[in-house]
C-alpha cells in the first residue's frame, strides 16, 4: 500500500523507534530473533493473516532505512542482527548492537552524543565507552595510533573492529565500526546521519587505510573459531 508523503513523515520517528526496539531485543534474546526471522522466511505474506505482522513490520523498517540511505539494501534488520550474534563475541555483539541503535542520528562536527549529533570519531568513541567501557582517544588518527588497539588485516576483520579511511587527503581521517558481511557503520559527513555502508563500494575500497581491534572485545569466543574471516 502506498503511503502519502505526509503519512511517511508522521511515521518516521515511530519507525526508527521500532528499529531500535528490535535491535535492543536481539541483545536480550537470540531465540527471539531466531523465532521472528523464521516467521519472516516461512510465513506467507498475506494482509489477512495476523501471523505475518512481525515480518511486515520488519520489512517496513528495512524499506524505510534503505530508502533513506541508512542501510545499503532492504535486507531485514533482524537477519543482520542475527548474523552479528552468530559471528561475534558477546562484547562485540553488544558493541555493534549499540552502534546500530544510533542509525539516523545526524552528523555534527565535534558532536559526541545522540543529543548533539556525532562526527565520525565522536560516534566510535561514544559507542565503545558506553557499550564495552573502553575510552578511545577523541580524534580518528589518535584512535588509529592508540596503544590499546592492535592492527588487523582487512581479510581478518571481525564485528567490532574499527575501520579507517582517508577521506580528507589525510591518513586515518575517517573511522567507522565494522559490523560484518563487508559492512561498517559510521557518521559520514555534514548533512548526513549515522548509516551503514558497504566496504566493497569503490569509494571506500580506494580510501581504506587499515583496521584496529580492541583485543578484549573479541576475546570471549576465542576458542570457538566462530570469528568472521
């Protein structure tokens, strides 16, 4: 059903709130995500069937974010969250879910909170400090050179790693958080907002500067061999 522009605007904030609720729910229960995702896959989508209402809601969230450029495709958000949980350590999963809760928060140079908006390093610093308790340096180049982080090859990236780019003709001038499946989340630039990008896009491929990892973030599943490679 096509909604009017007026209706879309009225539902924007409610839709983002729905997304955040879904993401936070995933952090509380893997089983809940699995159940909802199973409904999304196997249940026929018919307007008369109440059983498919959750799937329809999730698809609406994905479409809303995709149409506004906050995620690269309309892939169901619950599926993205479930993949993170299956591949990441508990701390890395918590960190990524926390980061995704800020989708749509506007970019603000010097911003360090939801209320003020975020710049790229203000975003990563806020997420790390408030989700895993690690206080990063303020600037992206300082984060890249932090003694608390270790270099990581692109082929060895795991959810929760910091990824750096040269976007201002300066090394390590931009930073985001890797979330898996060649995607990262970041606060891009003035006039934009926190969003997910695909690292395989040529713009990011050409500007990739390297990655850093906080060893403690991915430590809790070190013996399972479940890290993304």
